[in-house]
């Protein structure tokens, strides 16, 4: 049986208004490149080689989100540096950190649990959810072919679930991703392929 939920046009207009408002990164050139900032209600993927600044973009965006009066959920699989956070957040780092909820999963399964936990607190003035990196533990799952197929599906489920929550609650969702060399095309591609 399919259950349909209908909303009045007022509810839809209110939800669309929340989604249309962009989240500024606090970096004018980056915001200009993105048409004004990061879009709410969707998942944005930031990918690149190690050390290219993906996490720094996420920290900068988290700091700006808190400065705009909202909370941040930061799922950290990479080992967030407190020193780097303080450098980006500046003199108000401690105050800003109080509005950032950090999850530090230690496995792919714990990462999935952290993503599911977002649903419980998404309505508490959350303006941004960061998953840095979506594929950190996923890479290890690919070593076994049978586990790899299951893990691809689970990763797609995680991102799909995050997208549904972002749409429902109007927050910006950012995932970071590593890249690999594609020997066929000669270029680089994000890990996870079409799953992401």
C-alpha cells in the first residue's frame, strides 16, 4: 500500500522559501562560483585529492553557519584538527564550537548510525550537516568483492537518507570525497562512482 501525504500550498511555499536561501561560506570568491553560496535542501559533494582543502571548506562553512545563528552536525571520519578549527574560527572558536555537534564514527557501520541519528535532531535549528569523508571507511569495504557490492548500496542509502532529511528540514548537506585515477579516461573520478 502506498501512503501519500498532501500539503497545502502555504506549507509548500514555506518549505521552498527555506530551501531557496543559500548558505554563505564566508568566502566571496567561493560563494560567487556557487551562485551565492551552498544550496539548502540538497547534498553537495566536494571532492579532490588528499590535502586539497576539502575539510577546510567544511570547517569554514560550519563557522559561517554558526555565525548565522544555526547549529551544525559534523560527522568526522578523517580526524578533524582542533588546531585547524581554531585557526579558521578565530577568537570565538570556543563559542562557535558549542553549536557544532560532532560525531566520530570508527567504522562504516558507525558512520551509517551517525547519519541515521541526524533524523532525531534535524528539527533543532540545524543549518548544515557535514559528512567528512563519506568514503573514508567505504574504501576498506571494497577490498572484498561481496562486501563491496553491499557497501556500495549502503553508501547510496546513507546519501539518499541524508538528501531526504536535507529536503525535509531545509539544511545544507556537504559530503567530502576522495578521488582515484581512472586509467580508462586518464582523469580523476570521485570514489563511490554513481552511488554518490
